[in-house]
């Protein structure tokens, strides 16, 4: 979130990894059940998929949890902003 100056709502960097999200959404992942390593291809390389990145399954689950927490915090903020006028009547 480098492009936002002095934001009062901080986001966890690990929760906003768009390259990991895009890799999952476009089925550009491999999972080894034995070693529990997830290999994903975050860059556009066509069908070659030459440069991969990998992470342990537990790290992947941690990032999913962080993303869920950030989404949940943002949901509460939006809900509070939307209900504020109704509560102040």
C-alpha cells in the first residue's frame, strides 16, 4: 500500500498479495502433498510457467487467515460508516 499517504487504516502486507491471489484464481499452482509445498507461478509467461515461487502449506494458511481478518475488519468499518447516519437520528 505504498501509494497511499498516511492511511489511518493499515493493511497487512501479507494479506494483500495479488500475485498469489492471481495464481490461485487462474489455476497456476502445484501442490505436493508429501512435502506440503505449494508452488505457484505469479507472472504472465503464457504457457511456459518458467519462474515459480513456493511456500509451505502452513504459510499459505497463515496468509489466508490474515486476508480473512483484513476483510472482516474492513467489513466492520464499512458497516459502521453505513449505519452511522441511521444511528444518529
